[in-house]
């Protein structure tokens, strides 16, 4: 069974441009999580969904960040406009959503904003 | 808010020896889960081991075991017979057990410990 799929794996863009990161969760999983990893702040939860509904977006840093999950097999994280401080590795993870669940991570997207 | 602290930014161990990575956490919850994730240079986050707070018995997975001290809020990872492939960043993570609006919560991570294996 395929794991969590993220695209692109690497993204280089210029400040002010829109960036869209994509995630396909493991089939059958109904919880999806977006994390960001930086040297300064470590791994932090940005937002998570259950059954396609956003449950907690308190980790989203600014209004420039938005996330959607239009269906059970696809989610996007958008940054508009992007800034150099958004440079990080963005991970998507999915889980079964049960109390006993374990989260499985995608390979991450390394974003560099120049 | 929950916090997870890993006080060892870096650890070094000789191949075949045993090493213990430390983790402490702070929570007011009584039911929660604790995890150790491994992140090799590929950046992939790999689950190493998990512990359920209401279980007294310490979790083990082959060469990996934990020492879970609930009262002390301590959750250390022991790696026995260290191998070169164990070299990686190791992250301790916490998740409360109950649902929040449906579904499980996100993870709170420590800052990580960089494990070096000396051949």
C-alpha cells in the first residue's frame, strides 16, 4: 500500500509568489495533519483535518497560510504571498483518526523562498 | 499547553553499545500517547516506538525499548546493540488521547536529539 504522498518534493520560489503544497493521505485514513519543520522552531503542527473538516488551525502562522481538504484523498497547503521566513520542510501526515491511531508521515516538501 | 523537552541536542555512541535518549513532557492529561520518531538524513519521519500512558508495561520493539515513568513524566528511549543505520535525529512526541472535535489530535514534538554512531 502506498504511503502518504507529497508533491512537489522540492520547491524554490521568489518572495511574493504563491506556493501550493499537495498531499495525498493513505487510503482509508480520515485524519490529515500538516506540520512545518525549521531549525529555529523544530516540528510544529500547523493544522489538521478529520473527515475533511478542519479541526484545529491554531498553528497556522498567518493569514498568508491556508489549507483545504476538498475530499478524502487530497489536501493542499497554500502560502500567498510567500516570504523568505516561510522556508522550511513541510510534512503531511495521515492517520485512521481513532483514539489509538499512529500518524504516518509523507516524505516532506522542502520549500525555499528567495 | 503540552510541552516536550529533549535535553540532549546530540549523543554519540560506539557501534554495538547501548545508548539512552531522554525525554520529559508536561501535561495535565491522564490519558495520552508518547512516541519516538527517527529522522535520517533523507528527512523521512519513521515511527520507532509508541507507548500508551495507561499501560504500565514499557513498550519494546526489537533493539528499541522505552522507560516510561508516568509520575515523573519521563519517557526515555534505549537503543541496544547500536548500528550504523541508527544514526539519525530522534524526536520524542506527545499526543493526548481524547478526541477534539472528532478524530485524534496532532503531535507535540521535542526539539530532537542527534544520534551519532561511531564505527
